[in-house]
């Protein structure tokens, strides 16, 4: 399912209610069948070119599809059914989940991978509303894998946006951003403008959760302008919600009220009870932040009724948390304590560290008000642990994002240089044309002779360079081989001692690489090595040097770098490899590397001793569990 409903986590269910208790798609009528028109409408819905702003619009669209569906056409029947899965169950989550499961079984029986991928995404949507995004992630992952196997750019992009939304809500902002950016590139490649514009809202949410509020606001303004031009009220609803969250997180809960009230009005207009509940819950959070506790309780109660009506259990933790905050604010601390405990169990299940940190902070205040200093202290300690976990996640994601930004800026510089070179060559050609005249024959003859001489010389030079390059380059990966990197390291050690500069090295290898060869074959292992080298080169600085020592073991030379700087580069390499998903035979692999870092000491005997210490640190990293960085003493 592509551009229809690309709302963000917590707002993924902006699907409109059509038939509250539908259990199967109705049979197609016998008249007005038109396969070409059916395919065209399915394509428009997939691309998000048909805004569905009301229940009537959704109902009319499904009826139109039904009418156009040719009889005895199982291929198109399955496509009608996956579209029905997304559209018909907004107010019947359990029914939607069961319907998607049956659709998966039928698609598997027919060997229809495209339809199975869409049903996987649909089931993930309803799973996220029944339990948590983490439970929905396997279906989204399956959808991505199937789409890649089909090499269908539009379907790949769709699956990536759903997986990215789940990852973002689980705190994996860097992974989510990579998914959204790849989806954006694919949408632009296939010309799916509506989906690309909707995807900007997803990217804006990532920046909001990373604290890049100005950038998030810019993206949201673009998304709102696009949604208003297309008269897409569902997309406007999503953007208004995100503008409200943005104002709250910027410390302006009063500024959140207006966009959230607009979102609530749009939710009522579309008829989605889940969307109404989401808007009311967001308003409750704003009311608590403004110390309007009685109003917050009314909003929580109204939101709970909406969620209960559609069997949505994914917001139970947040409902309990906002209710507890309101009761605590009203001085009803015993009741608040019970609600905080209920909220803790639900939030823990979702593993959302940001909400846990907020919960422990608020519950600590409530414990203090109840005269329970020991319990208050215990909650403060839990809050500190949650804050520390959030800080670790932020550092890892910042490293990954810095690597991506560095790689993007480098590509832009290279593109500008290529453009400048092209312009210079064009100017040179124009100049050559001007000097041609009556002497053209003499110049041509001289040119022919010169070209012959240059050709011979160039061929000799190329042969010499090729032989020199073969002697210094690893044939598989194209980077320096062991002899070359060791030669450069000896020279760098001598230069560092002579000029009193810092020098560090990193030794790393790929964890459990033998399993890749054993499970996928050595040619696949070679392709993984090539992809890992490309990832690492993108993460290194311009003056760093990467070489292959043999097998899956590599050495990185870091001139003018101390131990602390070496550890930062090593962590960036580790994070980039961990976030990457090398593709082999249509399957995504998740790999990791272990790294050892050593700095040249004044009393170091030479390059051999330096590499030996880095190698010892590498094996220390492996002994300590792999996928980590260790420093040599």
C-alpha cells in the first residue's frame, strides 16, 4: 500500500471507517467490469493520488473498485482484497488483523509475492494498534524483503516508510531516517510526487525526535502546503498533530493547542475514531503541561472511549500516564500512584525509554507528595538509568547521522568538481575552434604525429601504472593491500616521530564472517566484503587510509590523531556497519565489526609494535562480546 496512509507512529491509523465489522471482501457485481479502469484506479490509490477525506469517499471508492473488478479474475481479486484490508477496518482492529492474516495465507497459496507484501504491511498496521510497534516490526521487515526480491521500487518505498515509522517510535531514529531517505529517492525516481510529499512529514518527525526543531518545522510547512494543494485532509491531520507535538517539545504547550484542535476537527470530519482518540490524547498532554488538570482528565476519558470503540490497545500506557499526571496535579496522589504503576507496565512493554524517563520523573514527585522518600529516590534512580540509555542511543544515532552527512557533503563536492571540469573543457574546446584557420592541414598532420607518439607513451604509462596498482591494491575491494598499508604505516611512524605528531591505528574485522561464507557461499562473502569496505570508506576522513590485511581483517591508519580521536573514528565505523544492511541474493544481512585502537607511544619500537597492540585490543573486543571498540593500553 503506497501513498494512501503514510501517517507517523501513533497516527498510523488515520484510515477511514467504512464497514465496522467487515470480515471479508464482498463478491464483485456482474456488470460494468473494466480491467483497464480497475488497474488504473488501483494504481492511483497505490500512489496516493486519490485523497479519501470522508467515509462516503472511501465507500464510493471501494464500490467503484468492486464494480470494475472482472469476474473470475483471481489476480485482480487479490489486489482488490489488499486494498480492502487497508480501507475497511479502521474501527475494527481485530477484524482487520484477522483479515490480513487470511490474505497472507491466500497470497502464499497463489505464489503472489506482491500481494503478500501488501498484506504483511496491512497486518503490521493492525498489530501495532493491538499491541506495540515492536510486535509489528517483523511484518514490516518481511514486506521490505519481499519488495526487494520483486525489485519493485514503489513497493520497496512503501515498505520502507512503514518500517521506518515503527523504528522511529522505538527510538531508532538513524535507521528510520535512512529508510525514509531511501524511500524518498525511490518515490522521486518513479515520479510518485504525492507519496514523496507525504514522506516529508515522516522525515520531519525524525528531526523533531532528534531535537532538530527548526528543520522539522521547515519540512512540516512544506508538507502542509502540499496537503492543502491536494486537498488531502488526512495528510493535513497528520501535519497538524506533528505541529502540536513540536510546540509541546519546544516548551510551548499553549502553542500546541491550536494545531491539535484543528487536528481534532479534521479527525471528526474524516470519521476515524482512532484519529479522534489520538488528537484528544495529545490535547490531554498539552493540558497537563499547562496545569489544566481537570480538562486533561476529560480529554483522557474521551480518548479512552474512542480507542476502546475500535479495540486499539496501543495507547493504554499513555492514557494511564496522562491520567496519573492529572490526578497528581489535582492532589489525588493515591489514585495517581496506581495509575503510574499501570502506565509503567504498558510503557515497559513498548520499550519507549523517553516515556519511561517521563513516567519515573512524574512518579517520583508523586511519591514525595505521599511522604515516601525511599520510593521517590528509587524512581529518580530509574529516571537516571532511562536518561543514560537515551543518551547512549542519541550518541550512537548522532555518530551514524554525522557519517551520512559527511558522505553526502563529499558527494556534493565531487559533483561540483565534475561540473567545473566539464565547463573548463567546454571553454577549451571553444578556444581551440577559434585558433583554427588556414593552418588546419599543417596542424592536423602535426597532431596526427603527436597523437601517435602520445598514444605509444600513454599506452606504456598505463601499463606501468596498472602493474604498479596491481602490486599495491587488493584485487577484491580496490583498497590498499597488506604490503602497501604496512609500507604507508612505516612511513607515517617515521614522520610522526620526526615532526612530533600524533598517530593512531585501528585494527578491525567482521564478526562471524565465516557464517556468511558458510550460509551464502564465498561469492556472496566477497560481495559483503566489497559493501563493508564502501561503508567504511564513507565513514573515514579524507586523510585516513584503509587497507586489507587479509581475509576479513582490516587496518586503518589515522595521521594527526590521538587515542580519543581514534576511538571516535572507530565508533563511527562500528555504528555505520551496524546500521547498514548489505544485500546478498535479495536478503538483507545484519553484520557487525569489532575494533581495536592504539596510539603511537614515544617509546614505541616501530609500526610492528603499534599494530600488535591494536590487534591485541581487537581480540579483547571480541572476547568482550564483539560489536564494540577497545583501546590498547
